[in-house]
């Protein structure tokens, strides 16, 4: 007795759909975590400084050694002198099918006077305009030489490896073999 082809197709589809439906059991219940089901993890980066740590630093009293013992080494120092220390932290999250996105950033700047004690503690906020945006130049510096095509990149070394005319094996010079044995 022959089976009807539609019944065979339904049974095959059912067998193929069972593993896909079994994967749904790993999803958390919707009322508990309705929005976090398909998000990527949040990653803390940098050197976070808490409000309690900032409160322990006294302006005019705390020295560089005190600040370094409390907060650790700074993420960055000022460019031309060692009078400003910056502790930079940020929260990033991977965007689906893209690169990392910076969700929030916090910069604590500690300025020292010439005597080496804390002169000022500032918290820079990027959203308030404390940190200027740096626009990068889109131009490229020209480099000598020519642009290599795909074919030149793939086949550029064909024929350049082999015995030299002087009898030594090795790589030939860029201009090819030189008449007269290379001298």
C-alpha cells in the first residue's frame, strides 16, 4: 500500500520543526525579562572612579602619592606636564552586526599645583560639552609607488624566486636579473 506524498511531507516537516521549537525552551519567560532577550552584554571599560573615592581626596592636602594609592595609576596624564591626571571609564555594548558602541563615558580630572598637592577635582561630562569633539581629517598622505591591482598582488612574485645568474639561489633584485652576473 502506497503512502500519500502529502502525509510524508507533513511528517518530515514536523521532524524538522521539533529541534527549532525545542530551542524556544531556553528563552526566559517574557514577564521577567521582556527587553533583555535579544540584547548583547554591557561591558565596563577603563578605570572607574566612585564618588566615595573622590570624597576621600582633599583639595590642598592630598598629594600625588595619596591619589595614586587611592585610585591607582591614571588612565592618561596631561600632554606637556604631569600636573593633570585623567581617570577615564566607559560603558560599551556591542551593536548587532556592528562594532562596539559607547553608551556612557565618565572622565575624572585631577589637577595638581606645582607643590604636588591636589588643586582641583573635575568631572568632565561629554554630553555637557566639557570634552570637545575631535574631527579627524579624511585626507590620506600620499605614499610613493603605485597602487597594486589584485592581479599584481597575487602574481607579483612569480618568477622572482630562483637561482641568481651568479649561481647563488635566492631572491632576485626588484629590477630582475642584471647582465654580467650581478656585478
